[in-house]
C-alpha cells in the first residue's frame, strides 16, 4: 500500500474515532482543524505504540481514563500572562472607558485554560478601579486546566517573562504586588480571585449561560473550522449585551464570519469588536 | 556528524550539477525551512525567482516572537512573487509565498488551506519547520518540493523525512555552503536528500520547474 493510500485510510479512521469520542463522551472535535487533529492523534499513536487509529478508537470506547489523555492531546492549553502585551494596552485604552460607564460589569473568558489570561485582565481592571464592580466568568471544557486556574499557582521561572509582558502592556504598579512567591512557585493574590467564577463550559455543545458586557476568547477559535467558528460567534453574539465587546486572538478574525455585520471594529490589529446596538436591516426583513 | 564529506569525490562533484527535473515532479507547492542565516539565504532565493513563477511557496523562518513584518515586506519587495504573512483559514494561491507569523505554527490542511496554531514549541521552535513539512506532506503527497536551508538546530529533519516518505522531493542546501551547517546536515542524516546543492543550484532548479 502506498503512503498516499494509508493517508486516505487514516482520514477515515480519524472520522470514526472522533465520532466514537463524541457519541460515547459528548466531546465534539468533529469540526476542529483537521490538520491539527491529525497531527496530534498520529503523535499519540506513535507515543503509545498503537498499530493504528482504529486501535486507539477501541481503547477510547472502553477505557475512560484514556479520554483524559486524548482531551489533553487535542485541547492545547498553551497560555501566558499578558500574552500579546499590545492587546492589553488596547483594552486599557479603548475598552476600559466603555466599561467604566456601566454601574456593574460582567465579563466572560471563554477557553481560559490555566487562568493566566483571566488574572492578567483582573490586574488591569484592578488598576483601572473597576474590578470591585465586575463579575468575571472564566470557562473551559478541560477540568484539569480549570483546577490549575482556580488554584492560581504558577512556576516561578515564568515570572520574569510575565513581568516584561506586564510592563509592555502598560502596567501601572509593580508586578510583584500581585503574587506571593514561594521556593519555586508563585500564588496569585487572593484579592484578584474574589470576583472570578471558574466553570466548565463547552463552546461547541453548551449554550448561553449569562448576558455579559465583554467576552474574551483568544486562541480558541483558531482551532475550529469556519463553520464551527460561525456557530460559536453566534453564541457570543447572543451572550453579549447591545454594545458589548468581543476580543479575539491576534490571528483570529471576525471579518470573514457570517455574523460580521452585527459588529463594528474597535481595533483591527488587536481584534477587538463591538456588538452593534441595533440589528442591521437585511433585505428579507418585512416591515 | 560530518558524514556527507566522507563520500567520494565523484559524489561531491555530482551534487553541483543540476539534475534533470524528474518527469513525475510537478510540485503543487514548495515548503522551505530555515533558521540562523535564513534571511540572507531567503533573500538570494527570492530575488532569483523568475518572473511568472507560479508554484505557491510556504516558508518557516525561525524568528523571535516579537518580530514585526519586516521580512515579509522585504521579500515581497525583491521578489517576482507576492509575499504575505500566512493567514489562518485562507486558500493557498499560485504566484504567492506565505511566511509563518512569529509565535504560530503553520499547518497545511488537506484542502490546501492554511491553519495556524499556538501549540507547544516543536524542536524548540514556534513556528516549527517539522510541523509545516509534516502537514504539507500529507496534503500534497508526491506533489511537494521541500527545501532545507542554513540553520543552527535540528528542526526540519523529521519533517523532511516525512516529506520524502510521502513521495515528496527534498533539496538540502549543501552544508559546506550554508551559513550554519547543522540544520542541513541533520536533515541529510535523518532524511537523506534528492538533491544537495548551493543556493545558486537551488535557484536554477526552481526556475526550471514547469
Ligand atoms: C490555546 S488555549 C488559549 C488560552 C488563553 N485564552 C490564551 O489565549 O492564552 C485554548 C483553550 O481553549 C480550550 N478549548 C478548546 N476547545 C474548547 C471548547 N470546545 N470549549 C471550551 N474550551 C475549549 C482548551 O481547553 C484550551 O484551554
């Protein structure tokens, strides 16, 4: 058999594997980036000495422990504090003044991973004096990362980079004010955690759970195909108050979405958008 | 390490001669991977591309996460093809070259669109040459041409072997002519090569492609 043929067969096996994972456990990866899924599954196949994806499918159906492994393989949890400092600088400049006009603020970090992004935003809000009137929802579908996020304990060797990021992002205080250092880890200051609720939420299979003024969903949609991106953007649209703000990752874009017309652009480069107050009129709107 | 120099002189001489382009070689895409010294090497290659060169080119050059778009603009200015930063979910088009953005892996979908990810570093690199070559090999199979240039680490060697396994054609810059030999050397050790030559040889080969 040629490698080309094997490649084709693997595509069939992957389809079946994802279907099995979905039907047995409800995790739906069927509309994630194919190249990504395939690379991760073949990697697992080689590491685990499986003879093929089909053998992994058998294991996933019968061994619920293996699901956690696959979940970790497919959901990439790479994150950092003040990732893309210029994004946080823009939030401070463009978004905070809007939020300041509200008596009470609700925000949602979707796909928050181990929490670094959430705490970064909490620090920014604290410095802008709006943290105490903000309710932050932080969600992910991966229980393991949510646990780390709740604890807020991170390796100390990353702090140097995070401090640099914080400063580049326009931080106003000393970054060390926001954590307590131990031998090889830091723990995030309790005052930042007060208004955060961490919860399990799957963007593909769960629905709207609150109406919020700001959604931050960075580096999650990049793993979805266009169709799924559109579905999730609709979920965000339905979760935002009129005038609510949506922040995506640096390489994610609303421009090509079917729902683009419902948003205006606040910062093209940093991918910050605002839900319009009124529905745009469409041709099939009847008076 | 320096295995390639141990080969006989006949072989040495042979590598400078541009081989006949194999009849079955009709690449639908070209992937290029390079690290230290790559800007200079890419500059030479892109400058030398003939007008009307239509095969899409995908490039991973290791760069620092905070770099700006200088390299894209520079290559675009000096080359006959349109050079852009690779955008997630866009279709790969003829007469274009795409550079992986800093801090993102560049993957190729089997429907010939671009995918970016923020996965862990691979071979200490993001973007990683291995990731581009591996996914492009699956998308293009035998219709892929890979080029490994100068660099100070071993990223690309695994991807190059995947590319050859899937029937792709691999050109490696002659390590003795590379700014830093490690990357081409490791690629040759792990993947072998279909053609080893200097930058001029690579340019000639490219310009003869249909
Ligand atoms: C690359 S991380 C991004 C973390 C953070 N937002 C950042 O930009 O640094 C992607 C996160 O999305 C989560 N994720 C992926 N698919 C998801 C889904 N269907 N529902 C909820 N979270 C998901 C993953 O578990 C992972 O933690």
